[in-house]
């Protein structure tokens, strides 16, 4: 990067800078993550993490879409691919046959055990030099932005 380029970037309005950085960082995280997995994408990995965070609760496709932050159709497409690869099962709800619930198969957890060291190294790299207080502040800011956009995080 040239000094002139850096100066122009530094002069950008902070809101535009944050907006651009969210996309840029997301793209970098996805590129690094996609290179670490053989048969799933980083977005599918995130869907499986969300599923794991919910414990024994089996979320519907709609609930999962709200948490992941994308459309029902996109979650359904990701879930179908994850089911094809053996990571989850899509089951019809017993009480309401219109709803489909996601159930993990255990394959993701087994993969997690195999890739734990790489995952921890990735997290260390991502959060290097960031204090707990800075992290908490960033989380609060992102939650507020998510709520402003109609998101589910509270």
C-alpha cells in the first residue's frame, strides 16, 4: 500500500470504514476457513456451531436462519448439503409437520476433535492483541448493529 492510498483510507468516514471493514473481515475469515475444511464451507461450519451452541434443542430452519442471519432458503440449501455430507439430519417436527428441525449426527463434533488445534490457532490469530475489554465492547457494538438490522442477537 502506498502512503497516498493509506492516507485516503484513513480519511474515510468512520461509519463507512466500519461498514467496509465488516465485509472485508468477513471475506478474509471465510477464505481462511474455507481452506481448512474438506467437505464444508465456513458458512456451513458456522451453521453447525450455532446448532452445537443450542445443545439438545433442535432448531427449526426458520430459527436457524434468524440466528445465522440469512434467508430460510439459504439455510435450507446449506442444511441439505450438510445432510448429504452426514453432518446433520433434517427432521419433520412431530407437533407441526410444516416445520423442519435440524439434528446433528455427531460428525461435526468428531471433525472438531480432529481440527481443534487448527481452530485454536485461527482464533489466536484473529484475536491477537485484543483485550477482553476491547472484545466485550466490540460485541456490544455488533449486537446493537445487529438489532438495528432486525437481527436476533440480544
